[in-house]
């Protein structure tokens, strides 16, 4: 069971809908934890499998994950749980388009 989320910002920026959490797709044990991050190379929002990172953390050489306070605005509120220990605020997040902390993650639907 997981959720579909979508990022959206008042500037018009939107991502595609995206599944988070552990679903029934793929053989077990093959959990995936797809999480949003900002690519330092392109400045764009990307999704990566957090579990495949060699050193799980909030940032790597080329990526800053959205659980990093650097991508959170001062009044970030709410929380969306992606995985054990990987929780990000739902609002006031860094927008890769307008560079303001005005982006939100919206829960779109449940899936399984
Ligand atoms: Zn924006």
C-alpha cells in the first residue's frame, strides 16, 4: 500500500504523479523507496531510489534529498512519510522552477 503524490507550486510548476512507499509491484524482497531530490547538476527535481544509495543520508555529491532542511522553508508544515525515517514537510518546500520555498506535495490517491 502506498500513496500517489504530486508536487505543485503557485508559479505553475508541477511534477507528474508519483507513487511513494512500498507497493505490490516487483518481487519481494525488492523494496523501493522512491523519494524526491534536487539534482545539483541540472537544478531539477528528480526521483531516486533511496534504498540504492550507498550511504543513505540527506545529500550526496550530486543530489539533495527533500528531507534536507536546506530545501525546507521557515514555515514548512505537515509531513509526508516516505519510508521509515524519511519524512519531509508537505508545504513550503524549495521549488526548482521559481526558487522560492512555495512548493507543496499533495497526496493524490492511494494505490496498492
Ligand atoms: Zn515555484
